[in-house]
C-alpha cells in the first residue's frame, strides 16, 4: 500500500466517522426537543443532587417539607427546579456587604 492510498483510506474513515457523529448529534437534539419534557430525578439522584442521604430525603418527604411526585403510587420522583427552589428557601443576607464601603 502506498502512502497516498493510506492517506486516502484514512481520510475516508475520518469522513465516515464525522458523518456518524453528525447523525448522533442530530438524534440527541431531536430527543431533547421532541417532547419538551424535563427529566425527573429518582430518590437516589435527588439525594445526591441535594448532597444529603437517601434516608434524609425520605424524612423530608415524610414530613412534607419537600415536594415530590408518585405517579405510580410507589416510586418517588423529584423536579430539579423545585429542588433548587427548596434549597433557596430561608435566604439570609449578610450583616455587612463584603467589599462595600460603609
């Protein structure tokens, strides 16, 4: 095999790989925008998202301190936007603004 043929074969392979990547990117975009649905988190994912234990999260749901969904009556699911809102509750401003002259 000559150098020119090897280079041509490599260029063809690269071209096919680039086409496949383009197809995959289009599929991901289609899946992301097709339904417009946002992904809900499982109990384990929500606990990791919040930085607490699964038992701690279950305690919060049992006390009705955090919102969740049970579409099938068994598994709990959590909306990431609602988790962020819950984290931002009881916001406290600092007594003194850092970097400001009084």
